[in-house]
C-alpha cells in the first residue's frame, strides 16, 4: 500500500512494502533550484547544459493535511508542497515561485535492478549510468572514441551520439523490488542511477508529477500500458510475410516481382520515395512534400490497385515538416500553420542538411486538423496507401514561437502530438487496425496512438552501440513501458565513411526480422553503395526463406497481438517478465521471449557460428534440431539460417513451431 507519512522530522514514501523516499533534516531527499538552460541543436542532435542556483535546504517538514506535507528552509523563505493523490496513484511536488528545478532521491537496496527510460539502445539496465530524457537523433555509432562516432561528430555537431541518446526517451523506471515510477512531466528529466543505493530524478520544472505503481515486473508493465487504454492492433495482413522496402521508382515493381517469383512471402511493398527524392551528401533522401510524385511513379494509382488485388499492400512515407521548395509549403504558410521565428511572424525553417523545412505547428488545432485531413487523409489514405513510416518528431527546436505553449515543454511532447495526428487521420477513415504506420520518436503517451515502433537508423554493422544488437534492447526496453510492438530496418540504415553492409549482416538481420512482429526491409541511406536483399542469389534465397518463416508464424503473432491488447504485455519480452525470481534474467538484453512460448537469441556478432543462450525454468526444445534442453546456460550452434530459437514443447503452438524446420 502506498503511504506518505511523517517520520523523524521529515517524511517517508512507502511503496511496495518499503520506504523508497526518505526525507530527513540531516539527510535531504528533495531539493529545489533555479536553472539557466542552454540548448544547442544541430540537425536534430541536441546538447543541454544548465547553471542551476540551489535554494536553501528544505530541512523543515510539517503536516499540511492527509497525505500532504510542506517542506521548508530553516528561515521559511523556501517552501515545497508534497501531496499524495487520494487514490495514492501520484505524488506531486510543487516548488515555490522562482524555482524551476526539482531533484528527488529515491532509496535503493543493494540488489535492486532498474529498467526503463523509454526506448534505450545500449543498456536495458539503468544502474550505474545517467540517462537524460530528451528526444533527439540517436547519433551514428553512439560510442565516443570510436572512428565512426568521432567522424560523425568531427564537424562539431555531436552527431555521433552517446549511449543515452534516443529518439524515444520516457521518464519511467521499473524496479526489481516491485515498484515503478513514471513522471507525467514532458520537460527535460534526468534518471541518474550512477550512485549505488540511489536513483536521482532531476526535473527541469517547478513541479514534479510522479505516478506510482506496485507489482511484479509483468504487472508493472500491464499497469503502465493500461494508463492509455488498449493498444492499437497490428493489421493481420502485415503478419503474413515481408514488407519489402525499395526506392527505385518504377523499377521497384520489377524487383518485387522477381522476389515473388523466387518464392518470397510478401505482405507489402514500401516505397518511401513515392514523394520523389533529393540527393544529398548524406545520401538519397526524400522530397518532403507529402503527395504522389508522378514523375518518379507515373502509374502509381493503377500499380497500388493491382497489388492490393493480389493481397499486397502499398506503403509510403511522411513526416511532420514541409520542404520550403515544395508546393505544400506556401499553402501551409498562407494559412499560418507553421511555427514562427521568435522575432517575426516568418515561418521558422529547420536545417535538415542541405535543405530547409517548416515545422507544422501541432499546438494549433487547425494546423493539426489540416495535416491529418488534407495531407494524410486525402493525399495518402484516399490515394490508396495502406501504411507509412511516420518519421521524425524529435527535431522541435526550442528557439521558436508556437501557437500555444513553451517549446522547452513541447519538445518531448512533439512525438506524441505527431502520433495523435496520424492516428486521427486513420480513425477518420474508419481504418484503425487496418492501416500500418510506424514511428521511431516517442515520449510518455505515444503508446495511446502509435501501433508500431521501429528502432530508428541503425548503422549497417554489428557495432555494440549502433548495430543490429541495439534493436533487441530497443524492443525490450520500449516494451516494458507499454509499447506492444517493435521492429527494425532489416539490413540497417546508416552507411557513412565507408561503412557498408556485408552479406553476413543482411543474412543475420533477416533472421531477426523473421522472428519479429513485422518484417520490413530498407535499402538504407546509400542504396547504390550497399548490398540489397536482391543483390545476389544467396541474399535472395535467405530473404525468401525468412519471409516464409515469418508468414508461417502468422497465427502465433496474431495470438500475441490479441494478448497484447488484453494484457498489455509486448510481443518481444524481457525474460524477467515471466521469471521475476530468476535474477540471471534481469540483465539479459540480447535475447527475448517471443510471447511466453518461444525464446529467440539472434546472432549479433560478426563471424559467430555459435552463441551462448540462457534458458529459464522449464522444458525447451530447439527449433531446428528438435533436441530438448534443460534450463541454464548453453553454447548453441548458430549457422547462418538457424539462429538459436527454442520453444515450449507443451505450448498450444508446438506443432506450428515444429513446422518451421520441416
């Protein structure tokens, strides 16, 4: 039972049967300050700095009513109100006027393990590190001191990133002791678990709103998901094979037919270049004006209809910005739908690298409605698209003027507003659950709208912090906070400084895609320099095989979709969700439970033909050999085409699983 009680001249917050917040005159858990934020953005890469001035210590405490305390300085000049909601679901801390920083120290036991932080790419466990919560480009390489990261940051842009940079941060923490906290704040937050025995939460606001949860890890995940209602369902058509990503204009259709002729199971064709292309030094990018480019795809309406008649859907691309040199830009500008410059009514133009774009201001209800109806609704859904990548959402600068609100507070909300616009457009056509759209950016609340995450722009390699393995960590971490479904660009995306795909990388990523809810390929930012899924006979054969595995498992994935909507549990699960008493499972981030009945351990190291796999309590059967394995650690053979995958022999889907290797 959650309790806020006075104790020894201070107070205790009790959660999950233990004191997690202990404020005493001689040991202060809460402090306030006044900040001076400095925000630097270069093409979606952010760095934030502060020069806080601390207020006098809050060394006095008095009861202000039931579940209410007032903390004050010794001279009474600084006061903070602490209130527990009547249903004990939220702790609210309000600092006095003139103070806009609140810091809270939560107590941890020596063996407590922390997870959360939204979609984290590098570390599932938060202990020992600090995680800033600010949506941004994740960076290239994400490991300062390595060649790829240092080259990306050499121009002073810090575009190389770091372990904590992510498209989708969320100030939510789950603890192995049976509790979770989730801040309702959209402002910048730091989750600092560097010091043993303490979780420090630092909020750039005068008010910290902290939602409180109790339960085992799976119960916490269910509760976190339930905050926003039932998860949107994935369309059944998307589960029955691969979504092939090509961006070669009319030639995309010929390449698709060749894969189908080779035996591939295909659910969709994804041509992000349906809007046209723009060649830049970064690579082949798109023309940001969200309507059909007839020059690149002259017969697209007929092509879409013909594919759909064969059960193959067509998908495109959109983001919440408009290129200044596109035809939609002047229409939106004339209506006043862009965010403005601070010192004028001119639209604010964001530098996206060799072109600029206006920010459609979703704090303006008319602008949000226009984008949902006239852009996504009319130019995409009515045109015939059955899905799209809803890209970006993390670029909102802080030095602009919005129709409503402070950009420092709106920055993290922007992906949620963007998700809401997409969901509104789909719902307006009565097609929720039939249209497949997916996002990389997020923050608290995106779960209510977005049916599918994708893990962003991984490098085309096996690197520790930006390669294939990060998409597993991304799926597990985002799944803990209420996002049911995740997937990735099969083959990776970012190719820079001579870093290109190898056949091995593509083949291993096929395997990961086959055992993901959605299996979607991408040509990457430099398609002409990189291997593609149809570049060689070997790559075609591997793609075909894995597409058919994905299609074979469709009925199981449909079961996971129904389960996610009913229980809030994600499709790809951290092991401890089902084995909360197995401490060995707490830190595993390179394998996952695919539902409760299947264990998947993708190969994420170059040259590996074997990998170590942990099997928790119970019976497990190897998918490829049919051999039974006992619980514990095993060195498992992993030739290309046979990643370590196990299933429960007693599962209702056992015969389906056994058929994969048949």
